[in-house]
């Protein structure tokens, strides 16, 4: 069971053959994404030259996946995981650590939500983003890249 990150969804939408083939090989397995990824995809479409066409393409693509919402269970994982990441990579000074932003330590808030979704549902996160590798050093979860 897989959870696609934005970059892999983009590769599929663009017809990147290696990623599309990997997806086809897993056709019998559950492939999902996060509502966070859906939002990022729609944002990219909104900023593209072909807004309407890209939004329709994304809508059709997302209908073929399970789009997982943020739930209270995922929020709980997120909160604990964020605290652990800041403890590991943030300032040693507790008062400064409380005000540290994830981006300051090289981790995207959205990617933390995606990783938390993967952890909560025991899914393999599929991404080429390096911040997932940094997160794995704090909390173990399955991660693959199909590129």
C-alpha cells in the first residue's frame, strides 16, 4: 500500500514513463495520496498557463486514487512527530526550540503531514524529496522513490 507525494503525482500526470510503469506494476495494490497533496496539485494548476485543462487532469487523476483526509489520529501523529523532529534538529535551548519553524531545519510542514498520514495508515510514502529521509532518521517509516 502506497502514499504518493506531490512530485510523484506530478511525474504521473506528466507521463514520466518510469514512474507510470511503477504505478502500473502496483495496479492490484492500494495507491493513495493525501488531501495535502491534492491541494498542492491544484495550487500548481492554478499557477499554470493552462489552468482549466490542468485542473481537470488533476480531478480525473485523483478520482483513481484514495485521497486520505487529515483525521484526529493523523493530527496526533503529526504533533508528536513534529516535537521529535524539533527536539532532534532544533536548537538545544528549549525556549528557542519552541519558536523554531520546520522550514528552518529543512523540513516542509506539508511533507510532515504526508509522512504522518503514511505512519498512521502504515503506508509506504513514495517521494523524491530529501526531507522525508531526514524525517526517517527520527522516526522509521517506509519510503520509496520510483524515479
